[in-house]
C-alpha cells in the first residue's frame, strides 16, 4: 500500500450496505439479533439488486456528487449467504470505481478468502487504499470465548478468529479487528487489552483495539466504579505502549468526534429490498424506510435523503466544547432517545444520551491527563 498519504487525493465515495442475511452461526450473549427469526435476501431479487447498483453508478447526479462506491456486506453473518456476496463481488470487481468492505465473524474465511483474493488485486481509483477490506469481529479474551459462542459448540470463537486473520495475512488481504465491550464485562478490559497487545506483537500494525460499548442499553452508572478503574488500568498500559510505538493500541483515548454519514453518503438495503439510512435503522422501532429496490425512482429518493441530512447537519455548542476526545455518534440512537419533534432535530440531538456523554467525558479527562504524562 502507498504510505505517502500526505499527497494522496481523497476520493469521495458513497457507501451502500447490503444485508445479505439476518442469520448468524454465532449465538453471542449480548447480541440484540440473537432471537430474531432470520430472513435471507431472496435469490429471485439478485438480478434486480445488481441492476439498481449499476443504475446508481451510472446516474448523472451520482457521478457529479461521488467518484466511487463502497459496497458493504452486512448481516447477521453476511457470508452465510455466500452466493449473494460472490455474485456482487464478481459483478463489480472490475469496476475501478468500486471497492468492498465486509463485517464478519471470520468463521467461513477458508472459503471466502478465495473470492477476496481475486477481487483485492482488481483496479481501484484510489491507489493508496485497498480494493477489499475485511473487518473481523473480535472482542478479545476473556470476553470472546465467554460471550461470543458459535452455535457449533465444538468450535472456539477466538481460535476461529486467529485462524481467519492468519489466513488473511498470508493472502495479503487488508483486515482489521472490531470489538464489543459489554458494560457488565468492563472488569475484563485490562485482560482484553493484554490479549490485543499479544496479537499486535504477532500480526503487527494491522492490530488495534477498537472497542464499541452498547449505546442502546447504557450501563455506565450501574458499573461506574468498575469502568473508571478499568480505564485507569489500561491508561497506564497505554503510556508504556505509546512511548515504544508513538501511538495508542486502543481507540479509547483517540480523538474522533466525526459526524456519521447516515442519511447522506450512505444507505442500507435490507433482506426485503427496503432502503433506509444505515444498518442502525434496521434495529430501531422507528420506521426509516424511504424507498425500495423495486421503485424505479429509488435514486431520486437517495438524492433527496442526501440533500436533506446535508442541509440540516448540525453540531450543538455543548458538543463542540465537550472535553471528550472520542464519541460514538449513532444518529439512530440519538433519534430514538430524543424528546424533540422534527426528524432533523431528533437525528442530530447529540445531547439526548446524557449517561453516555458522561462516559465519554470521563475518557476524555483521563485521556488528557495521559497525554500530559506522555509529553513530560
């Protein structure tokens, strides 16, 4: 990959998430999808879906607004509908405007990697970026093997992930790890950090601990003392890591308060062909479906969504002056928690989750102290 990012052109891409299936071969204890009766994208609609993607790529508005398309595979476990993944990849891999991304638990990587290996070397307009990126879900042990349980009891999830990333590394496929940190497992955070550190020593720069907390059922107040102590424990570890590597291992003390691209610059297609703003909409009690792949005018609806959320995008002054460095800004969750009336007001109501704000402010204060220590 091209490491000279300073002079590299940044291409504007539209992100299209495709839910291939709601089914999963894992039974994670914290997953809100675990009791869902899974639906699969109907193979009778494959041709229509592909036709719509071609129409989007060739649309005058799209070409004027965007330089490329990122196709993202979402689930469930997306590769449980391997046929749709393969069909879409083969259809668009030779288009230099298209790149791919997949969320996966890594369980089918021995089969899926053969598809990826072909696609990854195809042309892409951004020569400094990867044509195909695989994000493997890994929470770190002891969380992983206690909470991420394969339905096949003979398999151990951490072993599955390790085998998957070894295969990806051998195949020279770009990959990353993404973790979930349940509130009731925060006492394990230092052990999780140690586990990711061991992976970093083995696999190098591709390993980082990117942790996501549950921002639907926030448990900060319930576990506040444990959360504080655990974060202080890994802050000490991060000081030593930074002094050796000039960066942090985890994203917990990073600076990232970017506003999400939901509604503008991205859309999600569910297994029924409905189109909404992002995959977070799939799990909301609110109805965010604004068009379908069966509507010949679907691109016009996507354009209007893009223009609407671009027009009303706002960051409250309270957020601008917030001491937090990192903040997960899920617009769907803000919308559902907000007491405001209009869609645009609810969508950008970043102060509607005060308990979650307190958590990020705590991290921000510890992170500020951490940086002062490093600077000294």
